[in-house]
C-alpha cells in the first residue's frame, strides 16, 4: 500500500508540474518590407509558400505559434494561396497571426523552444542586421532551442552572434539561397539590389555554406547541431517537421545540443 501511495504521489507531482509549466511555443520571424527600395520597386515581400506550410506543420502538431517582425504589426506576402497555404489561412488563423506580429520588445525568448525564418527578400533588408531580433535568436539557441531557416531566411541568422562573441553559424553546415541561383535570376537584378549574397555572408562568418555543388539534392534539408536549413521553398515544411522531431529528441538525450 505504501508503494502504491508513493507511485500515485509521484504521478500527481508530474501532472502538477506539467500543468504549472505551459508548453513552449514556436516563433516565426518575418519581414515588414514590401519592396527593395529601388525605383522599380522589386518585390521584397515574404514568400507565402515558405511561411504558411511550416506554420501548418507546427499548429497541426499542437504548438502555438507567434510572429515577430522588426516593426511589429502587418507583414505582407507574395505568391497565391494554393494548397496547404490556402487551408492554413482559412482554418488555422495564419493571416490573423501574421498580421498581428509582435515587435521584438514584446518577445520573451524563454517562451519559445524554436525559431523559424522563411524566405522572400525582405529578411535581407530588415532582419539580417536587426540586433533586437538577433538577441532573441541567440537567447533561444543558447537555451537549447532549435533554429530553422528556408531559402532567403538564412540571411536572418547569418550575422547573429552568441554570448561568447562568435557567430551562430560558425563551423556549421547551413543551406541558404545559393549564389549560382541569385546571380542568374532577375528578381533582384542578378543580386545587385541586395545588401549581400547569402552564400558569401554565411562563409564570411564561418559557416560551411551548402549549395547545389555540395548537395546531391538541391531541396535537401540540412541538420547541423540545432540549426535546420534548406535552400529552396519546396522543403520549408520539412524543416518545420525536422524541428519538431529534434525538439522531441532533446528531451530523451543527455547529449542533445552539445557543441562539437
């Protein structure tokens, strides 16, 4: 009887602790930019197909999602709402969340187990050097959190520094929109409208940037320590799923998150 009482008390304690400590959320970082500031106003909006599918993956697995942007408030998207993007807008409150994004000052990094940054050119202009957002990313990562990026979203972590002064990406394999594609496309005038090229910036800050020459599959998802990345939009949802699986794993492994 005494043994049974001990088991029941232990179970009650676990339930009480679970109720007292709410499940941490996922933070999605988006840009407030609409164009690149050039006379022709080249599109810099967030790419819907790199934000809506990951959002769907997170909420369908039971996680609450918040948005943060440099200015807070409304963020704009390019691309038509097709497939799962249309579904998550209609049934899962995607636009309501995105268009009420928090400014960085209203974000407590302790509330989040993961950060996701999607693509679209805007992040290169207003997130890539935003110190307040960088601080949020750094604090979540150093609390054993997980970082996911897709396409141009990797620009959002390329310049982030940790508390030891080193770049977050240093020594890690990171996939981001590659030079070879950027220089061949007219979307940003072969990259001439951009503040930097992502592949170059990653390598400059110590990352091992992945591109179409280093990867057999250009849509591959790259996992290195607690950063999960991909080059192109078809794999954005896969990044979110890999983040969730890694988050589950960290609760069972004593080696999770140890730096090499």
